[in-house]
C-alpha cells in the first residue's frame, strides 16, 4: 500500500469540499466522529504534510477540509481514522480546529501559539 500522491490528495480535498457544500457536515463527518481508532498509518505523517502544502495553495481550504481528505484517503486504503474537533481560548478569542487520530497517531496540529486545543467529546448528530 503506497502513500497517495499530490494529485490524488488534491482531488480528495476538492471532493470533500464539494460534498460538505452539497451534503452538509452531518452526512460527511458523522461516520468518522465516532470511528474506531484503527491502527497507525505508516504514511499518515507524510499524507498530513502533503495535505498541509496543498491547502496553502488551494484558496479557502481549512483544517476540516484537510482532516476529512486525510480520512477519505485512509478509508480508500481500508484504514479507519477518527475526526477530532476541538477549540482553544486565548486572549479573549476562541479558535476551533479539526485533526485526525489513527491508532496512536495524531495527524494535524493540536496546538497553536503554544496553547493546546482541547478536544470536544464526539457530538451526537440528530436528523
């Protein structure tokens, strides 16, 4: 099983953005919010770094887009990953963030300006 290249990741990133817009957060993210942690992905850190580079070049890409694209790439390879949502409060401002957990790996930033994001418990999405 090889690591996805930039072209595949760009396609997954754009597809995730389109699906969020057309289907909504609940439909796209719900399965990964309470997914089992699965196993560590050998290429997880590499994929995260590639997605980070891509999101700097594709306007309006966010941490949520990056996390969902990483989960999509992992799922295409038969791996399970969990979407983690969190926030931090600093200087009167709140910041939300999304990252991925696979096994013991945490993929994505879990802190900013030296302050850790606090993970929310997985939400219950009602329909």
